[in-house]
C-alpha cells in the first residue's frame, strides 16, 4: 500500500521543510527583532503614502467596472492558453477537434459580448 503513496514522499518532505523553516524564521524574528513599538510605527503604511483619510471611503463605480474588465480578460488568458497549447492534440481526433474548436469559439463569443457590454456601459472611457 505504501507503493501507491511513494511518489508523494518528496512533496511531503518539502512541505515539512517549509513548515519548519517558517517556524524558525518566525521564532528568530520574535527573539531577535526590535521591541520598541511606538504610535508612529503602529500606523498603517501602504505604497509610501501616509494615511490621511478614513479607510472607509467609497470607490467609484468605474473602479469596479475596470476590475470586472480585468477579470474577464484574465480568465480568457487562463483558459485560452492551455487550449491553444493542446490544440494539435485535439486535431488528432477528428470528432473531438470540432467540439474543441466549437466550445472555444462559444467561450470567445461570450467574452466578446462581455467586452461589448463593458464598452457600452462606458468602462473604457478613462475620463
């Protein structure tokens, strides 16, 4: 039965090394790190900008439209790239080649409709 799990032994070994190393680094940080907290050191700091406003302000709808646009094209690349890499393998089976091409064509049509919707909603105007 151990023969079934034998290929996973290196993965388990690396996972154990990662957990031990993370623990050692956290312990070393706690023991050797500076321990003089001040109010200035405790404030949030992001991107080199000091916080001057409340973090609870509203974002513009254009921000969300841009985020949706990014997700649409990010998902397109995630699904399109592996399909394109394996396309020659799909052509080996004539019955499956048409199905593979048709399914990707349908996927691209749906993405094109999403892009058209975003364009009509004004997500592409950057003013």
